[in-house]
């Protein structure tokens, strides 16, 4: 194998010059992770797709999942047979969520992405509160959030639903209502899918991510299925994350539907999702107002006169409390890890003193 040129890597989203190998070896090159399977990884170097295995250190039980190679990563690989992933290059952006369960472990969704398209159907899948949750998750990832409302043909009034959502989103948020099956409205998305760009699709099962992917590809490569009539949810047709090169020149990462969008504790509201509510809270008479029964509460006044939507207020409270709990849990987990490292180091020192270093 020869070193992959920058022009080839640019086809799969690489930017800038190729760094020199920090090992000084010319027996390795850069590729991008396009899929992860139980048996290993699928990579692409801009010219060819191939499989690779992770270096043993990535398989250690105690390693942080966020330190392992993920879909979207650029990695150094050895020119062995089969190739070995030796090192993950620095990420320019990272989209992650908290994994299911009580432990707040970070689960990477995609890395080195420019745009996150939040896909939601204009049928029973339509849920502004869930879209707000995605925006909190995306804030701080380094990527731009765009809302894609699919199944415009099934909505009684797609424009009214779009306006309803726009009132709850930060100013300037891109919201596109499309019909992925016919291609209606899809051209508006191409501005984010040009040469060298990387975009990830996120949303519930049955929202239309795979249908949109097929339309952008111009062929039925991703499996699609019908959704349940009672709740418009579908089964997982995409079972793993995969990066696909589009005819428009961009890279698209399709992901399995997410049943749970769980915050990691690192997020914030700094993206402006709830600027209106926080501005109202600053107008309250008391700085520590709980917005329940205090006099001259600006938030309660806005709820009473209709300026503040009760559903939006409840969404804010839920996300605020969940974010605080996740941050507290994450801090406690990091503290336990730090204490464990200190104890392990102290134990090792005592053993060295007693038995000598081997």
C-alpha cells in the first residue's frame, strides 16, 4: 500500500494537509471509519473501501468508549494485512449521547461532522419537545443543527406545523419540510452536502432517514419499511451507523433510530434554545424565583397571558433538571475514577517498596 494523497482524502471529508506520522514511520497511512461491526471496522481512503482491526489497546475493558474509533473518525492505519487501526486523529467535532443505563458513559454517534440533520416525520412522529432535546444534545458538538421534516404529503397543514416548530426553535434555525419519496424540497438540503462536507442524520425509527438517504443517492441502497399506523414508529431498518459518499460530493452518515435521546451532562442552553424563557426569568422580582407562587413572577405572568407556551415551559424544566442530574452524575463518576487511579498508584508504590520493582 502507498500513502493516500490529500486529494483522495478530501473526497471523504478530510481538510488541510496530511500530518506527518508521529512515529516517523512511512508504513502507515490515513483512512476514515465508515462503519463499525462486531467483527471489526470498515474504512475508506478516498479511493477504496476495506476492512481493518483495532489495535489491542482499543479493546481493553477499562478504556473510555469515547477513546475508541468511531464512525467519521480519521485514523492512522498500518500497511499490514489486514490493516490495523493504530491511532485516532484529533476530531474537529463530536456528536455523542449518554448510553442507556444508570452509568453516564458517552456513546459516540458520529465525529468530524459539519451538519446534524434532525429528521422528524410530519405524521405521528412530529414532536417539537424531542427536537428541542436534540438541539440541546447538538449544542457544543461543533456541528450545525438543521431540522428536516419528512412526509410533508401526509400532513394536513405542513406549513402550520413548520411555523409551530419555528416558534420553539432558536432564531435563524433552518427548517425544511420535504417528501423524501418524491424528492420534493430535498434540493434545499444540498447546500449542506457539497464536496468535502460531512452530515449525519438523527431521528426516530420510521422518521424517513433511510428514504432520504436513498433519494440523495439516487438509488435504493438503504432498507426501508412501513411504520405502525397508531404511532408512526418503524422498526430499525438501519442497524448500524454507516458513512456513505453522495453523488453531490458530500459524506452522509445514516444512523439507527434513537428510542432515547439521553443527555451526557456536558450540554448547555447556550445555543439559544430557551433564550426567551431565560430572559423572562431575569425579569422576575426575586433572583431565586422558583416560578411557582412568588409575587411579580414574569414567567407565571407570561404563562397566564399566553406569551409562553405551557408545553415549551415544561420541556425547558424537564431538560434543565435532566441536564443538572446528568452533570452531577458525570462529576461523581469522574471523581470515582480519579480516586481509583490514586489508590491504584499508591498500592503500586507500596508493592514496589515491599518487593522491589521487577
